[in-house]
């Protein structure tokens, strides 16, 4: 099994000049006054929902989880905080995001302030495999497109389980292997095969089960993603993932798109219970 080296992931997800500066500049160029918050959620969603299907996939997961205002939610691998803000806005719950990349955590914190959601979202720099948070302190945990970077998924899932209350729910939305063929690199989650750890839905279910979860049936989000991509093409977002990830992102998403169209990978949602 490949060794988990957080430094490799931080390097992949960090961009020259910083993601926050690029996003704020793009918002300003679009005529949005970032000095006068709150800024509209739709202005950010093209850049801060860093997973296939974007805000639509997050909303579907919120509905399937039945999130409620009393829920305390942990978002593992929170990126720039888009899913955390969406969950807080849609369900009225409190969300704590954790991510390895300091630049993402800085961006998440500031963008939440600008969106008027600083009171219901907070963000920490941390390793998903070594979450130093109190046990049983959350009702729900989520992971959006994180598992592809985790060589030992069961260990991370076990760490998440310790942080959940008995009966707590854990939603995983990842790109999973569903067909034969080789990916071209780079892709959005990895610059090379060394930091890409794709797995099948069955392997995810086994890892969650090994960690002590009861796991529901996998749900394909293929059609949701196709529909979301069509909407984005018809109405390009104010800011996009190039602002988050830099000029190499079109190559990354092009390689992923080819694997998606060929059925090599599919975005899959799983919901498990502690």
C-alpha cells in the first residue's frame, strides 16, 4: 500500500498566488463588491463546490441525509468550504470543516465571512487520518471527493466513526472505479498515479463496514452530473474551478471527463450509520 504523504496533497491543491486572491479578483471583475457582504451564494458555487455535480450534488446529499438545524456536521476534506456553506444555508446546521491545505482553510474562512455564514461554519487545518477532535462530538460527517486521495480508507473511516454520536450518519460522495481502463493524469485530485487511490463501490462498502458502519446501497450520481454540466455550459458561473486550482485545471477536468464518459469512473454517494 502506498504511504500516505500529506505534503504531496498539499502541494497538489495549492496554487501560486493563492486560491482566495484569485477568487476575490474574479468576483470583483464580475462587478461584485466583496467589501459589501453578504455576497450571493450562486456567485461562489462555480469555484467552491469542488466535486462533480457541484451545488446540485450537495443539495441532493443534504436531502438524503435529512439534515436538520440541530445537527452538528463534520465535513472532512472541506476544500474552500462550499459544501459546508451549502449545508449550513440549506439546513440551518452548524458545520466544521477540516482540510490539509492551509490555503483552502484560509479561503473557506474568509468566503464564509463574505457569504454571511461565519456564525454557522468554522474551518481547521488537519489530516483526515488524524482528526484531533473530541469523540462523539458530531451527529453527521460528510466527505465530498476526498477518498480518491486516501490509501487507507478504513483507517480514516474509523477515525470519523469515533467522532460521531451513536446512530450518527456518514455520507461519502466520491469518484469511484466502475469500469476498465486507465486514467490520464493529471486529474482534479492528483497530479500522478502516486497520490490517486481510486476504489470500487464494493471496496468502499467493505472499508466502511470494517470501520464499524452499517452501509446503505450505493447511489450513482451520473445523471445528476450530466445535467449539472449542461447547466454550467449554458450559464457559465461567475467564478470557476480554474480560479481555485489554477491554469492546469482544464487539463485535469478534461482527463476526468474522458474517464467519466468511458464509464471508467462514476460519482457515487454512500450513506452509512454508526
